[in-house]
C-alpha cells in the first residue's frame, strides 16, 4: 500500500510520531517496542482527533492483555547489543519525500496529485534517524553508532550503525557462501537486479539528491547531477551483464597441437572488498557495486565514514531484490582499524579502493595474493593552447573544472598553463567569472561553492595557500577560510615545489601560469612534472598537438578541447604513476572482477577421429 514506517525508540517519541502520521495522511505503520496496554494508557494524554482515532482502532481490533509491558524508557545499550548478537533486524523508516525535481534540478511549485502520491510513498532519511547497516543482505542495528553531520551547518543530522570485527567477519563468511549462487546467476537475472536499482533510484531521485546535499555538502545542482550519473552507471552495468563474451581459439598452430581448439570464457573471481571515498558517495559506490553484480561477485563495501548514507540507501534497495542471493552483499560503515581485514583477508579475491595515494599504496603492500584496483589522487593539469571554440567557453569550462563541488575531485583542474599570447585576456575573464560564483548554503539551487568536507581540511588548504604566498606566489582572488568554507582561490606564479602545486589540494585552489606558445613540447614536459597522472586537458585545434599530447602526457586520460575534470562513466578510468593501478568504467571493472578460463578441445567436430 506504499506505507511509510516509523520506529519508536523511546516512550516520548510515540505521540509526536502519531501526530506526524495523522498530519501527513496516507498509510503509516508505527512500530512500538511495547504492547497495546501501554498505548492505551498513553492515548489518554492525546487530545482531539488523535485520541478519537486510537479509541476507534483499539475498539475494532481489541487490546492485547496487559500481562506484559515495558517501562517508558528507551532501549538500553545492553538490550541493543543483545539484538545485534541475535541478528534481529530493526527497520528504520523515515519521513516521505514531498519534493519533485524538474530536469534542470529546480523545485517546482505545483505537482500533479499522482506525482505527489508517488513521491510520498517513498521514504527519506529524517533528522535524528538511526540507519541500519547491511550484513549478508539483511539490515542490522548495532549498539555502536556513527554520527553523520550536515556538512554546511555542522550539526548532527542522523546516525548510522557502526560495524565491528564480528560484523565484518560475518559479512565475509556470508559472501563466501554466496559466491557459488552469485556465479550461477543468469545474465537476465543480473540485468534485472541492476535495472531494479535504476528504477528505484529514478523513483527516489530527489531523496538521493537531498541526502548528497546534506552528508557531502554538495550543492544541490551537483547532487542531482551525481544521482543522474549513478543511474547511468547502473544502466551501463545492466547492459554489460549480458555481454560477458568469450572467444573461440584455433590452437592447431603447430604439428604438435594439431587438432586442438579452445573456448575462452570469463568467470567471476569471487568475493570483492570495496572501500569508497566521500566526494562522490553515490556514483563511486555505483562504479564498484554495479560491475560486481554484473560480473557475479559477492561484495563487502565500506562506505566513507563521512558520507555513508547514500550507500546505505542503495543497500536498502538491494536487500529487497528477490533475485539477489542471500549474503551476496554487505554495506558496513566501520572504523579504519576494523576495516583492515578488507585489505588483508585472503578470502577476498579483489580489493578495489578509491581514496588517497598514501593510503592506497600502503594497502596494496599488505593485500597479499588478491587483485588490487586503486583509483587514487591527482593534481590535474590543463593546457590552453588555443581558445577552442572561444574565450568565454574555455573560461566557463576551466571555472567549472577547478571549482565545482569546491574542488573536491581527483580530476579537478589544479594546474593551468595558458599560452603567453592568450594569457592576460584569459586571466582577466577568468577572474571576472570566478568572482561571480555564489558561495553559501548547498541547498540553495543558485549556490556553486559550498563547504569542504571538514574544517580540518579547510585549515590545511589555507595553510597550503599561505605557504605559496610566503614563497612568492601572487594571490589573484580568494585565499580566505572560515570554518568549512574556503573561497575560490587563484594563485599566479606559484613555485613548483609548493604543496598547492606539487600535491593534491582537493579544494577550490587553482594555480595559473603562462608558457611560451612556440614550445608545445615544453608545456607537455611541465604537465608531466608531477608524481600524479590521472587525467589532463588540452585545448587545441591542431591535430598534431592533440596526438603529441595523447602520446606523451603521462596520464590515464587526455581530454582534448575540454578540462581534465570530465569523466564519462563508460570510459576506462584510472591513473598512472602515483594516481593508481587498474581501471574503472563498467566494462573494464568487470574485466578485473572476472578471470579467464580456457577449455581445450581435441579434435572437436571431427567425427572420423573417434571412429574405430
């Protein structure tokens, strides 16, 4: 019936929850950890409509005898721990969503009754909720919790269950048990599972966007863009689930192997451990989860502790899919120490990690025999050799590439090299454009720059800016920090040994300098003066320069006539040097999550060879 559920965690929560349900209308289920005799007594405290409806309901359905009751207190930590030990899932259900987005990401003032009814039937996380983790496909509330803050207000928004070593061990055991059933899923079944996520995410589009806006501080326009990308990622995986092609090999390549042929197929590697970052907490989770399902691999996912909500809602969706084998997945928010087993345990056959270079390479050293895919940091460079197609367009792209979601992207434009003959007009136009960017509340559709993820990261960015200024860099705009807010900052003439130039800022900071337009090879060398190599951008209409850049820039991707901050979700995506190992992108991730096996056939199809 499209019911919205509510879990009462203390006696004081009963009355306001009932009032909320009455005001909202529709079908509501209220779960109370006591019996009806308690509710009957509490009913006397309510006035008017509430009391009348309760009396009518209890008169019709009767009252449970009062031989058992619970005190008017919240569930204790000890009782909660007992529930966790006995694997009793407690469903946490939030308020309905009542906003419907337009394609442009703006709220609309009026919606049809059918759309509103559909939206109200979907749940959204509300302030103060406690969300379950998912262990072996089942929701589980734990005794320990993790606070999730609204990154703009810095107030606690909700809590999520925090997994411990026993929870992770159980998740691994269940993933192992599910391996055989996952491997035997038919192509149409995997496609159906993935397309169900597409449907649910589409129906709950605005819920996902609002979650991103709150937990990541992502401007709502960017949040809606990420939800669209997540949907596309799952669609791509659904398509690829039916394309795990093999090949036929003629192997009669010599007299010794005469009569042999081979059939080559891909098989899932087995359980996959996944660790995802905070900056794209939906789409980067999707880039691990979706190909795993398409490949037929069970998985255990640790979402970023700062932004776990989107992954848990995805877990909720997957937990309700009847085609997904029990134990096929777990989503476990946990501490870094507790998650260490995701790196070291040999029961996992693949580790896929997105995060910092320092952490990622240390994990690889300790991963043992399993495959490892690392998508790590960068300090992406962009070369403006020509204004293609024009000045305003290139400035628009560079501005977006450097400062969207406050520069918190591993392919954000951090180093900008502009041809000397174009430099001054380009710089002036860029400064005017950046000066017009709105800074503030990410929930405001007109906001372009919101908060960075934590105040300590904002403080680090300010220290790096100050270091560059102390070494002779010129501040063209920005440079200030207040709490979690960092101004869009452009620095000119930064010494190349400064952290803002040589390391990954992961914030709204751009270093700009001119180069000799007569020496394109030299600017390519300048791009390569980095420990990183994820992506680079080059604006040019010269085909020879484009190919020279592609063949000589040390990066996983070179973007011609756009910024390096472009990632198409179907492309092979990953870096070289310190930026990573392996490639994401659905088809390429599936390759890592599968292994080739060959069946050798002797005299296949040769009837004469078997006649005596």
